[in-house]
């Protein structure tokens, strides 16, 4: 597709993660004319390694799970475009979504499922070994480290909560933070952390190097000795230094954000702009619980709301709305 397409869609779904594919599936079942446009297949789930907390799968690789999501959407002939939506212009009840490749997709509604960008430490092998000892989700991967020695990097609530969770599985866990005090974690989590006898708190310390081989991570190097050593043998490291919602499109559209820069949505995943819906980690819909299962649920709700919006406004010139106008 080059330049502005002659096809006008009921909904453009931005993203290629759990919320986007779920929205595509539901939109297709509502017989909406939908298209999925996303730069990175699978979102955070595809990078998460083995997952043990997605209903119906006692154990499944995140990439494989996202392939199943995609394949199910493709069964309904929903086009999936490997590109990035870089700009969305609104003209009353009509949206024009422009991609990095220069293509324009016209629609009457938009679902934003572009997720978050995990903050990283910026050291060698961090991305290469993601899923091979390096993880960005304690909730997802803690059960994979039964009896192992692991490390958590970070000082916020997610890091402290992750260390507490890992203490229930790992033989030993380090929590490593660059400052001398944690950054406003919930008091109950601090108490549980202090009560965990197999968690060692390394404050005022940075992880400066990851070491390993073809199979992934084997040890980490810190810049402040612990028991006289700067290299710690670990089977896994959990980088919990935060994640930032991808709000470029949200800001273009003038969507209301909360103090965490999350897109504010209601229980129907409606944003502050009519015709624009949000789902998944980009939004405030599930509080601090950002999981594949919550993103998928929100994608389904967003698609249902988009369907209702198109159905109730037959004046919008799209394939699906025309059918309602003639019915």
C-alpha cells in the first residue's frame, strides 16, 4: 500500500502485542473492517521468555504465545502490517494514521495498544540475553528460578515487590540499587523484604557488566564489592527500573494522561477523545498490574467499544457503518 489507501477502515489498531491482537480478534468477530499496524511483534510478552501465569498454558514461551495470538487474528483475515504508526490526524469523526513507511490508513476509530518501553541499564548483552537470564518482569519469570541465585536491579515498588516474590522461589536473591535508600516502595513490601532472610540488599551499588556465554547470563559485575567480591554468580537478573508508556501518539491526539504518563481510560477503554480507545500497558486500566492477561482483556473491551461507536454513528463513512445505514 503506497500513499493514501482507497480502503476506509472501521478501526486502525496500533501495536502488535497482546492488547492489539486481542482487539483485532474481537473486531473481526464483530465483522468490522480492521487493520493492525505495529513495529515490534509481540510487545513485552514476546521478550519475556517462559510464561507460567497465562490461563490455559501451564508453561509457554512468550514469543510462542504471541504467535498464537497473531495466527488467531490472521484466521479472520485481519491484515497485519509490520510498520510503525508515527502520526494520527483527526478530522471530526475521521482519523488518518500515517506510518513510518509513508502509508496512510483512514478509519473512523482508533485503538492504541502500543504498550511501554522498558527502561534498560544500557550495558552489553542486556538485550541479547533477554529471555536467557535477563528479564524485565519478576511476576512473569520468578517461578522459573526455583533454587537459583538471582538478582533484582531497582529501588522502586516493582523492584522491592519482585525481590519479595523471588525470595519464595530462589535460593538467594540480591536486590541492587544505585541509591542508599529505596524510592518510595509500599511500606508492606519493605517489611516483607526485610523479613526475607534469603534476600541481600546491596545499596549504593550499580551493575556494570553482564557475563556469560552462548546459553546466556552466568554472572554480573558490580561497582562496589560485596563480601570482598565484585562478580556475583547468578542464574538470572531482573531489571526493574521502570517503564515509560509510549505516549507520542497520545500526545498528538491530545489525550488526557495521569501523573504516570498513562493514558486515562474509562471501564470501556474510552479515552478523552471520541473515537480513540486505549488498551494494555499504555493505559491506567489495571493500575500497576501490567500483564499479558490484563492487556488481552482490555483489547477485547476496546474493540467492543469501537464496534458500538461505529454502530451508533452510521454517518461515519466506513464499510461497516454503511451496512448499518442501509439496514
